[in-house]
C-alpha cells in the first residue's frame, strides 16, 4: 500500500519567497554593519515616533481651535471702531462727479 507523502509545492512562488527572504536577511545584515546595532530602527521606535506625531497634531489642532474661539468671541471688527468711515460693501467714492 502506497502512502501519500506531503510535499511542499515547489515552483516559482516558493523560489521567489526564498529570494525575498534571503534579500531581507542580507539587507538587515548590511544595515547592522553600516548603521550600528544601537541605531537600528525597530517597531517600538516607529510606534513611538507615530505617537509623538499624533500628539503634536492634536496640540496644533487644539491651539487652532482656541485661536478660532478667541476670534469668534472678540466679535466682528468694524471700520467705525477703527476710526474709518463706514461704506456699504461694493461702493467706492467717486473721483469726480462729472465723469
């Protein structure tokens, strides 16, 4: 009685996975040699940088919200308050009445 032997599929997919894995190992080895062990980026470093960026964006958003609230609370500025005569929107003084 013949037994079925479980074999892994060999072909282009298996070969390409092996090549990608070998290339990743090579890149990691070269990076460790060139950059130094303590300067290698890790997932923890990336997560910390992302967290800091999120906090900075949240702080900038809060500052912008506070600025908008202060502008709205101050109310509209008018020309009369600034000492300039009030003119209707779109109107302009005429240089001469004869034209």
